[in-house]
C-alpha cells in the first residue's frame, strides 16, 4: 500500500530554535515530493523535490530529498511564531498525472 | 488572478440532505482536484479531472459522492444523502499541465452534517 508518514506528529519549540521535520514514503513509481505549509486555511506550497541530494532553500526554510532511503526533511532555522502551522508532505507517484498522497502532517507550535 | 474560488465557505446541513460544493479553478489550469481533510484521516484526494474529464475517482468514499466538471471554469462535488461522518473541510485545487506539479488550493468549504 502506498503511504507517506510524517514525524513527529506535533512539536513545540521556542523562538530561535531550529527544527527538523521528517517525511518518509513508500510509493510505486515515485515522481516528486512536495512540502506545504497549512495555517488556518488552505495549504500553501513550499518546495518540490525530485532529485536526491539537492537542497532547496527559501529564507530560513530548506529541504532535501534522499531517494535511496525514501525520505525528505524540512529544516526551519531561527524559528518565529509565524512559523506555527501544520507542515504537510505529499508524494506524487504512479503512472497517471495527478496522483498525490499526503502525510498527516506535523503540527509545529513556536512559543515566544 | 483571484486564485481558486470555492463556495460556500461554510455549510451546515442535516443528515439526509443533499449538499453541493462548488469550485472555480485558476484560469488556464488543466487539472482540478477535490480533497477532503479531517483530523482522523488527514488530507485525502477524492477525485481529479484533466481537461474536464474525470481521470481517477478511486478516492471517492462511496456512491453518495459524485463530482462533475461541465466546463473548464467550474466543478461541483455533490453528496447525497449526506451523513454526519461526511463532516470535514473540502478543498478544491488546480494546477497547470506543466511539470511543477504545484497545486494551488482554494480556501476550502467547511461542511458540518448534523
């Protein structure tokens, strides 16, 4: 069965801390892995990863993919209260164009 | 661009009633997706369309759910009859036919079935 597992399920840190969120997957015919940030409303796109070992970076956020070990990490440095959200990992897979499977997310709470 | 538009934003209905959720994708996007999000199951893909044609509806939970896309700018998700376990946030998303796979989500419809 295809699946995406995120860990931890929830995390509480203080401003300034660095956090690492994990996403592992087991799918047939992997195509890409996407990270989303979901605050109160709809998910917003962060990164798409297709190649192993190439870090994607946007400000204090960065992500990398390991296609051999079937996982990705999302790092957030110098966390701020505005980083509080649920971070979703999704994997595109299979032969058809639109199959995406989402993990259940990691709920990050950043305390002042 | 206004982004993906969904209506209504909130819907409260009684068990057994028909519910219709609406979505307008971003103009020019070839793909449209319907998702359901609950605390227990997370975000689940229900069905997606490519050029108005349903491609994969394997995520639709049962026959009470149906989706249509009569044209490139409009889609509906219907639940008939609705049940309390259908209570969730329903998202519509769209994307272009290019290779980024980035989907743009609408604000969601929060459905409560009592």
